[in-house]
């Protein structure tokens, strides 16, 4: 009997360890990013310019899972002058495909964020249970995380000039390019510096990943690095095409969040095109 109980506890521990190991591919860990049918639409004096935006969600770039429309807390277009306008979804199902028009050439940023949330995994008797909520009132908590996610896409309309891409949009976590990616080349092995901000301050030693469309059909990235003490990371652009950069950071809970979670996770993504 005692041997049976010991084996049962061992299996319970092993099962919990396996679940923790596969957490990055669990639903709550889905990552959001913005895709565009045209990152550099030509501008016509008579008709302006347009592109279609759709959301990537999951772990396989450029498309994976569908993003429920009610998961979005923000969807805006930021113009070259810094003006911010809300974008109404054309389609509230599937990949949330939405057409965006531009009346003037310039550097535009499409920005969005997910509604913050919690994920908790805990044991109840011999069962491992999952909860999309805080750990409050629960015992035997294995994992409990609070998460926020933010995303931006850089759209270069016409013969754009200026430094609009280099200005933060004010997300709690944000990837800010330090040079215009549309002036860089992938086939020549150019590098691109980005600065990661958390609460407006440099995100020190933050994990940064980057990949391009076609590199992998799984959850792999072509490049991985960390920011330095100034929150800056250097990304080698080894290929032309559409690129995704992801920054992620885990911090201890604040005093007011300690009873609700064990960790606070922040993720930011940035998409653009490299010639």
C-alpha cells in the first residue's frame, strides 16, 4: 500500500513537471503579433494608399491560431505626426482582417494590446487543474502568472522620411527601433538595434528573439539575444522579407499582486519588412 502511494505521488510530481515544461505552448502563453499584406504600400496622389492588417496569435509565425476579437484592449493607427486614431475591425472572426487606408505618405505604426489576464495551475487532491484567474484562495499552486502583451507593426507608406518609427507609443512594454528598418537590407547582413522599454525605462537583460517569414514552421526563431544594461539589443538581419521581433520579461509580483500571482510576464512584438 505504501509503495503504491509513493508511486502515485511520484507520477503526480512527474506529471506536474511535464506540464510546466510545455507551458510555453499552452493557450495562455499564445503570443500576439500584427501581419500586413503590404508593409510598404505605394502612395498615389489621387487614391492614397492601403494595406490589410491581420493578427497572428500563437507560436507559429506568420499565422497560427485565431485571436478572439474581445481579447483586444487596444487597436490604433499612429500617424507620422504622432496622432493616434482607433481602428475598427472589419472582421471580428478569424484573423481579424482589417483594411487600413492612408491619405498621406509617411511612417505609420499600427499598435494593439491584449487584455491583461492570469493563468494558474494547481493541484486539488490527485488532479492538476487550470484556472484562467489569480491564485487567490488556492492551495498547492504550481504556477500562477499575470500577463500583459503588446504589439506594433511598422508601415512605410510611399517615399517616407522622418523618424516616426523611432518614437515610443507608450505601451507598458515596447520594442523601439533605433534605426529605420526600411533603410536596411537583409541579404547584406545589416544589423538593427532596438531598445526594449518596460514602464518607460530600459528593460535590462531582457530576452529578445527575431525571425523572418519562412525560417521555420514551428516555434523556432532565427536569432536570440538579450538586451544590455541600457535595454538595447542588436539583431542581425540575415534574410530579406517580413520580420518578427519578440521581447519577453518575467519579474516578481508587486506588493499588491503577491496574493494573486507568483510572477508577472510582459511580452512585446514588432513586425516590419526588410528588403
